[in-house]
C-alpha cells in the first residue's frame, strides 16, 4: 500500500485529539480518552465505507483496488478495536446532561457494538458462504448508522457545532452516503458498460468468456480487472475478474474464470453466447513494466490471465520470460495462444511447468533461463499467496529486492490468519505457563467427555 494513503488515514484519525487535549483540564482524563476512541472509530468506519465505493482517485492514493480492499478490511478491524476500547474505558462524565434521546443513544451504542463483533467475525471467516459474507457487509452499514446516532444523542464534553463535533459528523455523513451509494445507487451514478457474450471457450474447470460492447466500449490497460454482472437470475452477483485480453479496436473484453466457488462453478457451467452483462471498471495497477532489463513473469493456474493480456501488448524491445505453472496441459488456459505469441515475438520466452509430471518452479530454473541476471531483473507474479511468499523468500536469497517483485492480491476476500494467531498464542501460553496448560487440557478433556456422554444419552432416549 502506498504511504500517502496510510499517512492520510492516520492524520484523519488524530485530528480530533488536539481538542480532547484542550479539554483535559476541565474533565477527567480517562473518560476523555474513551470519548476520543469513540470519535476515532466513527472517522475510521466512515472512511471504510468511503473505500467501498470504488470511486476514482482512491486507487491512485492507496496503490490499486486490491490494496484498497486489504486496507479496507484492516481499517474496519481497527475501528472495531477502537469501539471496544471506547466501551471498556468508562466514557461517562459526571455532570454532563444529555437530551431526551440520550438513553436511546446508549441503547443504540450497545446494540451496534454487539452486532459489529458478530459481523466482523463473519467477515474474516473465509469458510462463510459468499452470500452470507456479502450480507454481513450490508448489515455493517446499518450498525455504522446506529453508531453515528449514538454519537449524536449521548452526552458529550463538546457541542455538535464545535470543531470535533462537526468533524465527526462530516465523517458520519460521508460514511452513510457511501453506504447507500454502495447499496444500490452506484449502478445509477457510476459509469457502467453493457456487453454481450460473443464466444465461450471451456477447458477443464475454467472458461474464457469473450464479450463485445452493445453501445460504448470500456477502456482499459492490459492487466487490469473489472466488475462483471450477468443479466441472468443465477449469475446476477457482481464479481471482479481480470481481463485476459489486451485492448483492441473493437472494444472486446475477455474474462478467464476458474470454477473455485459456488458462483464461478455456476458461471462456468451456464454462461452462453448471447447473454448480456453489465461491466464497471477498469481497475487495478498490475500493469506491464516498461524497462529494457529482463523481466520474469510467473503465473500459476488461472493466474495466467493478466499475463496473456501483457503478452498480447508486448513490444519487441523487452526480454520476457513467462513461467506458466499448471496441473495438466490439457486444462491449461490460453496455452496455444501463448505459444503462438512466443513464435511471433522472439523476445518472449514461454516456459511451461506441468505439476502432474513433477515439474516445479525454482530459483535455479529461473537462473538457468536468465543466465544469472539477478541484479537487473524484475519479477511479476499472479497466483496463490503461499506460492508467492515462498517464491519471494527464495528470490531474496538470490539478491532480488522486494521492490522489484510485483503482484496483485489474488484473493481479495481473505481472513486475518486467525488459525496462525491461535497456534502462536497456544505455543506462547505453553512455554510461559506449562503447569496451567496441563490443567487446562485436562479440564477441556473433561468438558468434552461430559458433552459426548450427554449427546449419547439424548440419542438413546
């Protein structure tokens, strides 16, 4: 993520702190700290709602839509942490009088806190079905509105017309407007394009869908993605997919999709020529690097999509080595197209790795193909996160700087590493409190055995 975006958000969160500092001589410190956390939470959640709008300009600030989604997730979790701090540090200040709706505001605050904890848990659990995950996001906006009303109604050590009152209210309004924009008004306000499916190519569990514009074509750069929605009952969800074709004079677009979930499985099976779709975009900063030095492109599975577009747009002055890893050649999308490009462009070298035949990508293989040009090369990657992390770790050992390793987040919907965190905490607890760990394990075993006995007894009865 780009530093300007991070600095902007941190600054926006800290702006109200000065006015709370000036109030420290009039009111107890801890309630003021609690109230500051509450105000910062509204500012953070308002910005979280704004980031969900996908408005032009946000990508330039944060470095791509994939980075926006990641920061959106972590800022939302940070906002919840601020709310929890606000709730656990007593915010009440004696002598402050609220209006007629003060009690109602307190109730809204408690309700929204409880609901937010559940909704954020649903959000970070990647095992939750997409429909429930999407619903949880919609309900978060409702809880944000409750939080803003809580702020308006409760007793405060400042007026709503003061600087901090107006500042917080502005972010409340921005967040609420952004929420309703995302909820349904985006389709009327944001530029969208109507397309029709021209051809469909299925291969294994993947499908390449070529669409032609019905009226005006969408402009894009090779490597970008767009949000695609088919005007078909079972396929009407909006999903982001990479455009696997360089721009052409007709304005045609091609999306290559792998059946990795419920929606993509339906799409792979049901999409047909003649279907109409609505497309918004284009988004993303995963663009081909313009450099005279050798480039390495690494694709795994459906991660080939941006590189097909790059290969189509590739000039003759750049030396490129594409390492394409797939399970079986018969299921590898766009392989014939890439081989054709390699024949036409001598500077484009294609290296195929079929994992079912035991072929694996390694830094030794890359070194062999590039003849050891590590100090000058750049590496672009699209594929699973675990593979990316392993590859980057090995490339760094060869002297590659992380600044010359480019990628776009393959999984926009991701968790927070909850199981890793639990395992780390468990190891830490065992090392610090070995006796207590043994006692806890024995207690847990007793609880489990008692539960099993109760279930067995219930089944027998």
